[in-house]
């Protein structure tokens, strides 16, 4: 996944979240039915797409790094455990 794809993903997610949040805030700020929600949604989508574009790369890179560390632990060879004492001696 290249950097441009990561920016596009962040932009779309930010736009959706911004539109949803902006519509809610707009409906409270402008109590006219549909007008406040529409205006808030448009402003929220514009702000959300810019914020998402900038933070999308960082979030995706962080998630990929986290998953990479989990995979590295799965693929790492197991260290032998400590010796255990049994009736026959050390095992």
C-alpha cells in the first residue's frame, strides 16, 4: 500500500466521520429542520477530509507496525524453558 492510497483512505474516513458529526452539531446550532444538519454536514465533511488526509497515513502506519510486531513474535523461534526437576532428574 503506497502513501497516496493511505491518504485517500484517511480522507474518506475523515469525510464520513466529519459529515456525521457536523450534521449533528449543525442541527443543534441551527435549529431549522434540514438546514442546520446540511450546513453542519458540509462543513464537517470538508474539515474531516483534511484532518483525515493528514492523520490517515499516521494511523495506518501505526496499525501496520503493530501488526508487524505481532507477526514477528509469532515467527520468532521459541526459547527453551527452564530445566524442571522430576523423579528421574532434570528434564
